[in-house]
């Protein structure tokens, strides 16, 4: 579970990454699921084919993608907290 405090800018949180690595390579048989508990202007970006795809932070929505795709979040500026549940599964 992630909880981020309201910021003054929509800055990147942590930078692009894969959740699970082995020998510095992403583990291929792992999936990532991000569940948004509230709506915010803090987005998730997923790098696919060298392009960043923006996923808006909408309450009660779920995004699922393979662990091989790098991703990052951005801070929100519109609500006090950004709540997401990050699940990794095989």
C-alpha cells in the first residue's frame, strides 16, 4: 500500500523501475497490478516501446501490466493523499 502526501508539483516518485529484478534483469513471469483507491491528478507512467503511457489516478480502477515494463508514479497536487495498492503476482 502506498500513501503519498500532497505536493506543490506533479513530480516523479522514485523514477522508472521494474519491481522484481534477477541479475539486474526484470523477472518475466511476474505481473504488476495497481489499484487506485482514490482519484487524484497523480498519474502512473508505464514505459512501453520506448514511449511513456500515462494512466490517470481514478478511484476504484485497476491497471495490470508485466513486470518487464518499467513504471513510475507522480505526486498529486489536488488532494491531501494519494492511495494505491501495488500487487505483484505470478
